[in-house]
């Protein structure tokens, strides 16, 4: 409309805000018209599509044939808007997909240099809608298109610059785009930051993030400048969003943080670079973590950045430790629901610098509290809180693993508290159908036994639950741990540690169970070793480009649905499936009901994939072998009697463990090539 043209020319910032506003669907009549058109094509395509496309094509031909003075620019913009809004449909239809390249070359390419600003804007928008078009030439058209979009980054009109920056986000994924963009990467980054300084737009920052992710291997020389610019942009957008109630700026601020995380991801193989980025990033994270939750909308991104800064470098700087108590305060006062994101940096703080963790303390309103007590408070509040999901409880318990693994011999006083918390949780979950929380508890018990088997066992004996705990633990080993590495490793190392206790000091419940305990750990260790060998072979095959699996060629994509006839009712398969699922729900405790209501506890959560601790360097097979040999040598009569309670298969398995351990140790002593 003419109002749009006036806004485009005289108030470009307002034009951009209106175009990106999520409320446009409610007040812009064009959006309502487009919705009607797309619904008609989708549901009544047999009668509507061909006449509609013919009419729009006629408009484009009429525009091309008209003298410059008589060209109707607004009419052409409407036709291109219609074509672009139908892009998903057209790209899935063979009879139309083949014509789209010609449409772009004849009716869109020319508009990149049009004297009419909003047609240049529409040309960049069309690129976003049809970025998946298959080019039939030798790549010339794609290179030409990329060059034209790059030129529009410095267009006189701000809305055109915005759309051009967004268009590159889609073009960068096409084959051949990297060769064109990589040589101009420094200039490209400069243009993006110039546009970001002009206006806060989250889609522009998202496009920059895609570029950084795509060229991650080439980002290193630009990392410091990128993070500095993004941090500055975050402060600028954050203040604008807070002071001027600018929603676009607030979303752009969050996108800047995501972009910083992408930069950190791109240089994670060179963590020494993180040191030079900390002066910009630490104040940013502290600002978000502090201030009583005023910046809670950015907390997720800040915790992601902290995870990078604590996980990849070998050491944690004193300046970074300032974030530790702030994480606790955020959890305790205003960000309880972010626990799962807080655990990863807390684990790294403990594992990377256990002495600073044990010696550190925070000044809180209730007084000076040690860092260790803060962690125990987090775990206790989570495990005992009815609001906490089982997934959050399991995640919090991994903090106990970090302490027990990283602080050998230094946290004896905390063992009673650890047992109080985990045994209380185990009692709640003892009959639960899903064993994952029990397995998380067993991991802590196994770690405590490895830490100090005498003290850990004394805590169980003091509560009179030794036999029940070990009985349920052994039972769950055969069902809930089959494919999980960390629970099996900690089970092997925890149960093996019991053999370090002199038989005379063992409680009866343990001494009489030694045959079954040895049977369990020996067979579990052999199975874990076999699984590791299978995984190693599969990884080697993957590296060599070979695999045992065979893949059938993908079937040719079927034609998109033509819609419904005039005499048919419009139906939606997804709606029908949802209704069918609802009809099958027997009650609100039904698994399907929980899934549909978004309260389904995923049984596949795995927290051990990225878990790091000093135990990573301990081979559980060697540990088991050495512990058994030492125990057998120190108490031969006791273990000879125990052997009588084992099956011949178990006795043979013990010998296999000794043989395998000798082979592993011999391989470790071989000079590396």
C-alpha cells in the first residue's frame, strides 16, 4: 500500500518493526489474505491453484512488458508475495518446482538493482522463501544470486539491508555457497555488525549465528572481535529492551548470547583462546546471574556460555569463580527451574579445581557458607521438593558424583549427609516402574564405596539397610543398566571396593554375599569390555567410511496432496490422530495423557555422556582385577570358601578377567607409534 511505501522511505525502523511483529497476523489485512490463499491452495488446490498461479504470472509478464513510467510496482510486489507465501507447496510439486528457477531469474534477479526500494526488499525476501530451489545450470545463477544479495547488505535502504542479511542465512546452506562467501568473510562480518548497530533485530543476529556456525573452522582469527562486538551489542539491545520496552531489541539481545555460544563452540578445540575472551564474557554472565533475576530471560544463554568457559579450559580462573555463588543464589531465589542447565558448569567448577571448591565460601544473608554446603543445599532442596521432576533429581545427584570423584579423602564429614539424602530418595523410588532414579542413586553409592568403602558401608549399616540396598541394586543391574556405561562402571568399581575391607571387618550381610557380588561385577565387567570392543569396531568402520549396515535408496518423494474436491469435507490427519490418542486415554496418570499434556518424563535422559571426573582415567577392568588379586592374596582362606559358593562359569570368568587385565596392561606398556 502507499502507507507501506511512505513508511519504507521515511521511517525505515518502524517499517522493519512492523514487518517482524508477531502481531502482524492480527492487524495486517495482507496476512489474512495470504492465509486464505494458502488454505485454499492446500485444501482446494484442484480448483484454485492453476487459475491463481496463472493470474499471478500474468501480473509479472504485464509488469515486464510495461514502459518504466507505467510499471505498477505495488501490483508486482503483491504477486511476488503470493508466490513466496506458496513456496512450500510449490517446491513439493514436480510440475511447479521445475519452473521456479525461471521465475527467480526473470522476475526476481532484475529487482535486486531496481530503483524501487521495496522491490529490492521483496527480492531479498523471495530468496529466503525459495532457497531450496534446484539450480539446473553450472552454478552461475547461484553465484550471481549470492553476489547480488551481498551487494544489498550495503543498500541505501535499511529494510533491504535487513532482508539481505536474513537471506544469506538460507543461501549459505546451498551447495557451492561456501566457496563464494569464505573469501569475503571478514567484510561480511563487518557488514553484519554495522547493521546490528543500526537496529536490534533477532533474525539478523540469528543469520550471523548461522554464518559463524557454518564457518566455525575459520572463525578463530575473528573470535575476539566477534565476542567483543556481540557483547557490546547485547548491552545495547538489553538496555533498549529494558528502557524503551523494545521487544525486538530484547529478542536480539538473547540472540547475541546464542551467537556468542556459537563462537565458543567453533573454537572449543583451542580452549586457550577462551582466556582472552573472559574479560568480555565474565562481566556479562555476572550481570545476568545477579540483579535478583532482572535478566532471567537471558539466563539460559548465560549458563550455556558458562558451561563452555568451565568445561573446555584446563583451569578455571579466579575471576570465573565469582559466578559460583551467584548460580546458587539464582537457584535458591528465582531460577529453580533452570537447575538442569546449572549442573554442567557446577560439575566443571568442582572437577577442574577441587581445592578452590573445598576452600571457597560465599557471603549470604544467613552468613558465610562454604561452596560445598551450597552444593549439598542444591541437591537436598531438589531431591526433597515435590515440584522437582525425577529428571531434575537425577541431574542434581550427579553433583555428588563430582564431589566424591574429585575430592578423595577430603569430604568424609559429608558422607552421612550424602547417605541421608540418597537413601531417602531410594526409599521413595524402590517400587517405581522406571528404574532411572534408582540407578542414579546406585551411582552415588558406588562412588561413595570407591571413595571410602569402610565409611560408606558403615553408613548403610548404621541405618540397617545394607542387605535391602544391595539386593535391589543387584536386581536392577540385570534390567535397568544393560546399555548404560557410567552406571555399570560405577557399580563395578563400588562393589569391587568392598573387597578392600578385611573379611573380619565385613558385616555379615556383606561377607555372606561375596560370591554373588563377585559374580555380578565379573560378568558385568566382561559385558562392558565386550560392548566397548564392539563400539570401537563400529567407530573404526565409520572413520573408514564403511559400515555393516545397508541403506536402501530413498524413495522418490511423493507428490504433495492435491487438496479436497468441492464435495468433500476438509480433514486434518494430525487432528484426527490427536483425537484418537485422547480417546484412548484412560486417566490423567496414563502415559499418553502425560505426553499430550507435556508432563511426560523421558526415560531416555542420559547425563553421563559429557560427565567428566578423575575416574575417567581409571580402567574398571584393571581396578577389578587388581582388587581381587590383592583380596585373594591377603585372605586366601575366606575367598577359597567364597569360591565354593560360585558356579564354575563364574570361576572361569574371574580367570578371564585376570587374563584380560594382563593383556590391557601389556598393551598400555607398548610404545605408542
